[in-house]
């Protein structure tokens, strides 16, 4: 989905040690400081410094050390309503946003095993 372009998502393989048959990709918030949600956070996590632009070569290099790793986590699922409600544009100027919907995400509170 376009809304997730540029973000990192978790692919959930099992919940409470029960394997999942369907692929579940879900956004997350990390309370442990061990995971990045986007390339700039990953750069900061990897090199301990911030950057305002990152080359395609750097992106490929640091993604290889992060994307696709497996973890065992303690997390809970929550969510929020997001987007523009129906008839919003009758009262406010036009703006770009998603349709009104409920968005689920994980909140990571502990890491038991790390693939990093």
C-alpha cells in the first residue's frame, strides 16, 4: 500500500508460538529503542548519528544488515482511526490524505531474541 511506502513493517510469522498461515505485515512502534521504522531511523540506529540525506548505495548496504532478520518479541496490537471522515471537505480546504479507516499496529515492549 502506498501509505506504507518508505516505512519498515514487521512480518508476523507466529503469535503466541502458533504459526500464522497468512502473511501478516503490520506497522509498529518500538518502545525498546532496538528497531527503526524508516531508513533515517535505521541510519541513526546503525551509525549513532543523524543524516538528512542518504545515498541509494548506503540504503542498500544498511538494509542488508536489518531487513529480513527474525526476532522474538513481546508486543501488543492496538490501533487508531486515521484519514479524512466522510464530508470533511465540505468544511475544510482540500488536502491529501487517506480515506477514513482504522489502522492496526504493534507496540514492541520487549525483545527476547534478536536477529541483529
